[in-house]
C-alpha cells in the first residue's frame, strides 16, 4: 500500500532531501513551501516525479493558520489521504541577545513553533478518523546545546521537542505516533551561513565522532524510520542526528 506524506519547507536543504528520500521509498507526496519559493519547489517536485511517484505542490506559509488548513485540505484532496506529516519548515536569523529584536523572536516562533502546531492541528482530525498517522517534527541539536546568536532558535526548537512529547501522549490512542529528529551541523544553506568561516568548520569536524559534518541526506533515514511502521512502538522521542556531537 502506498503511503502519502506532506513535507513542509520542501524546496531545498533537509526538506528537499526528505522529499526525494521518501519518494525513493515509494511515498506519494504533497510538498510545501511559501509562495516566494514556488520556482525552487517546482524543481524539487520535477525531480521527485522523475522517480515515478505522485507529487503535488501545496504553497502555504505555515505561520498562517488559514494557509495550514488549506494546505492539508489540498493535500488530502490531491492524494486521497495523508499518512505522514513531516514538519520541516524553519527559519534562523542569527542575532546575539543584546541585538535580538522582538520582531525576530516572534517571527522565529511563528514559523518554527506555531507552524508545527498549526500543521499538526490541521492534519490530526484526518489522522484520528483513519486511526493512523506518523508525525515527524524536525527540531535541532540547538534544542540540546544552543550556540551564541541562536537563543531564539534554540528556544523555538526546545519548544518543538516539548510539543512532540505532549502530542504523542494526546494522539497515541488513535494510532498516531509523534517523534522529533534533532539534526546537528548539516551542510545546507542555513548550515553554511551559521558556520561562516573555515575555522568553525574544522572545529566541528574535530568534535564530531565521525569527523565530518552532515549532509541533508544524513537526516533522511531517521525521518523515514519514524514515518514507517518499523517505528510503530516508538513515540514521543527526540533523536539526535549529529554524527556524535552530543549524547543524551
């Protein structure tokens, strides 16, 4: 039986890798990003379709509750039903605490936290009715450790981990699992912007057990596990995918 998934923030980086990885595993997909990313999102969709799978775009801003409801409705209509939600959309604007504005703080939480809540709320009635669902939230190693200039981001990703734990309690009786993945230093556009200089790259390579930084594809396997029936008895967990930087 073909499984159907929504992936938010799917136009590039980790979201794009997850989309391609799930397509390679036979999933039909509804891929989301904001309208400004439509051209890049359509490129990802074209690549997925080359693999032979069904794939539709659902343009929406996850910080807008109406957009989330519409995106889920379009995904259900286009695919027939939804088995998996991957909450991947996220933003980071570096700012030290004494420079951090309320606007940056609020925008970060609007996308990284409220977006996860709103997409989850929009899809869960459908999953409850079917008594099946897999929700995978992309948090971050920042939820464990943080870094200078990322107080707002770390706080938002910590909130995602807490939200994951409670939603797993609320939804478990309906056959819905909820788990989080906490990527470490991943070489996406965001990751490269955070590293900025070769010395930081060298530093993180040295403190990582595998002595390398992550690629977006390194996140795919853990997400696919949580999205599958192989993880049917796993819920409320937050898995570090960081090459061995942090142990918890």
